[in-house]
């Protein structure tokens, strides 16, 4: 049954969100909807509060995806609205964790303000650099492509641990190269490339699909993107920046 509307025109869910009590004389159905909506909103706020506390603390290092909180055995089955709100909170958490992962992979230059606002993830800000040094270009921008020695997609075919170091030597079979571009650059793009990657940056395994970026003055990737959806998003950005990058030089 749909939530009963009260004379002010707001339904029970809106009243629960705003904290506004139901008007006197509301029917039993409206009161039931209001109690249900209040419980749903409280659950969502609890999940978002947990997320907020987690984001306010700097992570000590790489960690696995957080376990999903399971309801106790005696807890009544969630209603569809509660399930939807819980899914919304989980989706928000996934987006934020993904965004932070992208910032970490891009390098240690992202600031806390960038992480909070999402500017660095969106590529509208440059990474911070040490005083007196020029800021590094953000992955996917025309300037980044002009200064990159390799921007390519591919499949990981090997990942061997480096003895005595928390690193892996990764072999990537290149399936598409954006920089250098095939047929327009000398030397031609490599069919296969090997690089060393810190475990704290990313742990790649054979079969992983990745998009990497390596600037000219760096021996290892400063950007590693995994996951088809994230790769597709970055691909769109890179291909859109290619025309302008061809008019730039890296000085």
C-alpha cells in the first residue's frame, strides 16, 4: 500500500526524513507507514554514519573490501523499501571506496580535500607536488597524454613477486595503446610490456584487464585502473583528450 498523504502534501517517508510528526487525526495506516519509514531512515543514517567515520580515518594500508553487516537471526525480514535504502547506502560506499582507490593508484599526491570533494578523481585538479616542483598532470588529460611514454589497455599475463620487496613484476599483453598511438608514432607501441608495481598500489593477477599510464620520467605506472566499468570511463576520457594532446609538447 502506498504511504498515506497528510494534508500538507508530504507522505510518511518525507515526514520521517524531515523529522516532521504526522498531523493529529492521521489514520492507522498513516501511522504504520510513518513508523516503517522512520525505521528505514534510521537504518540508512546508521550505515552512512559508519561510512563517514571510516572515511574520516586515513587507511593504514591496502585492505580488502569491508564485510557487509549481516542482520541478527531474530531480526525481522527487511521490507522492500528498507532493502532499497540499504542497497543505496552500499552503492554509495562502493563508489567512494572506488574513488579513493583510484586516487591511491594515481599516486601519493592527492590531498585530503581532493578525496573529499572528488575533484582529483574527476581529473579537474592536478596532483599536489613537493614545494618547488611542478604539479604532475592528472591521468587522462591532454597534458598527461602529451607527457606519457605509455598509456595502454591490456591483459596481465604474469605477476611474479620481487624477492625481498613488497612488489610484483607484472607482464602486460597490450591490446590497445593510446600513447604511443599505433601507426602514428615511432617506435611502434609494444605488444607486451613489463613493469614493477608496489603491492601497496595494486595487486594484479594473470587474467586481469587493466588500463595503465606511465609518464616519461617514471619507471613504473603512476596510474593503474581495473574493472571494466572503470576502464570504460577512463577510456572515454583518454580518447576525448587525444586530439588536443597531439598539439602539445611536454616541456
